[in-house]
């Protein structure tokens, strides 16, 4: 009987898990900073050769995403500012006023939270996304992920260039112990 209790206790204590949670809202400052910093990285990675011929030309940006949100509006404006500042494009307010059209497709503008390690399941609260755990030894990873691709078209909607998906990730990780958490890396 004693051996069975020890085995059950070991199973509970040594439960190693990896969980992934997609954060639905950008409620906290960390989540907002992760997304905006990943967007900044993504914009800096736009290849100059894609827009070299559009310098001083009028460009209309048409954005596509699975759902409309303030984050999509922010990302679109950030892209337009990058075109205007870095590539000297003139941003047109309407497609019929543009020499070129950029079809901008965002595939991710979000955060996700991963936990990998050993923890003891402690409590399940109604309405929460899962059990509250006591971490014995775990790595908590919080990522901001931005992905996009785009097509550059002429005024007649002929595709001149297709840029496949580019991705930027910003992360902040910490080592989670029973009483403390220790930052491993930060986004700053």
C-alpha cells in the first residue's frame, strides 16, 4: 500500500507538461510590446529590392487578415510608414490614385504563451483556461509573432512581385521555480 502511495505521489510531482495558450486579447503591456516589437522587426526585414522601383511613386496599400482589429490597423499604418520613410513611396488614399497597389496579407499578429517543465496541478477555477499549477522547474515562454506576405501590382492589377511569408518573433522567457521566477531573456 505504501508503495502505491509513493508511486501516485511521484506521478503527480513529476508530471512534466508543455502547454500552449494563445492569448486572445492584448490586454497587458507585455503582450502589446511583444506584438509591436515583432512588427518593428518584421518591417525592418522588408527587402529593399522589392520597393526600389517604387521610390517617389504613388502606392496604395490594401490589407487582408482573417479578422478586423485595432492591431491590424496599427500594423497597416506601420507598413505604410515604412514604405514612405524607408522607400520614399507616396501613399495613395484610393487605389485609383495609385501607380502601384500592395496587397498586404498578415497571417499572424498575436502573442502566445508556452510553459514547459515540471509542475504540480493545484486548482481548477471555473471560467479559467485550465488548472493553476505550482511550478517545480519550468520555462515560461511568452512570444510576440508577426507574419506577412505581399503582392505588388501595377495600376492594371498585374502582379509584378510576390513576396512569400516573412516572420518576426520577439520573446521574453523566465525560469519558474516554486517561489520565484528568474528572467532568462527579455525583449529589451
